[in-house]
C-alpha cells in the first residue's frame, strides 16, 4: 500500500490532495469504529502538512498538558520516519484540544520526548468540520523542515522522496476503546509502535 503526498510551491496552492481512510480496526472488540481520515501534503521550503479528522460521537478530552497521555483521550495520531537511512520515527498524538504527545526512537522501548532534544515544536491547529450534517473534530499539523533538521541533526529539505509512516485513531480510556490505522498492523494486541508495519508515503510534485 502507498499514499501519495503532493508537493506544492505554497500552502495557498494546496488542493486536491488524496485522503486516506483510517479504517483498519484490527483489534475490534466492541464495534466502535469512528469514521476517520488523514491527508498529507508538503510545501517546498516549508515542511510537511497533515490533516486528521474523525466523525466521533462520544468524545473524551481530559488531557491538558504537553506529553500527557493523550492516547487515553479521543486521539488522532501520525507516525513518520522522515529521514532516509535513519530508522527513528517520530510520533505525534493529538487530542481534540490540540494537546499533543511526541517522541522519537526506533521502537516503543527506546522513545525520547522531543522536547528533550529540540526547542522547536510542530504547529498544531485544532479544527472542527461539518460534512453532510455530521460534525468531526480534528487538527492540522505543520512539521517544518527546520524542526525535522534540528530533531534529526541533519539538513532536511522537502523533495520527491519516499518515507515510511502511518495514521491512527484511538481512545484507550473511552467508554468504547478503539484502535484504527490506515496501513494495517498485524499484531495480536493493539500496538501502534511497530514500524515494520508502516506503509509507504511518497512525496511527489503536484
């Protein structure tokens, strides 16, 4: 499976980028499968933009501080391995208030909070969407070239390339816990920190 993320000259020109359904609920035990989506594009000289949203009915949102366990809330997540040759991936986990948790590492066991490695942060804009009478919560996240460069200690620039990653929806602490992904994760128990199941994300000029 592959997701094609277009590259635009400016954010103002960004349109008609593909939408990825977060519809692989590999560990469904209660029938809760919120309709959820993600979309991604890049802007030359700026960075990576991603939009994630969910038509979730029973929203849980209790975390208020950076790096709180937002995965216990209604949560939309993006995991990316953005630098070629570097097996570390960065996870961005965000609740409806825009409160986020973010770490870097090669697996679940060796993760380090990004605030310990960089003073830079992603830009996150919470948003609400209404479509065909249905309301969704979500957010836009901007992951700048300078942020990735500082975090990975390299000169990162947007260009036509292929990386690995995945998009997720979860709510560990909800009345009906659920775990969904775009690229399927073939593990017995819920576990998003499995880079061997990341899918291909290809950046191509629009």
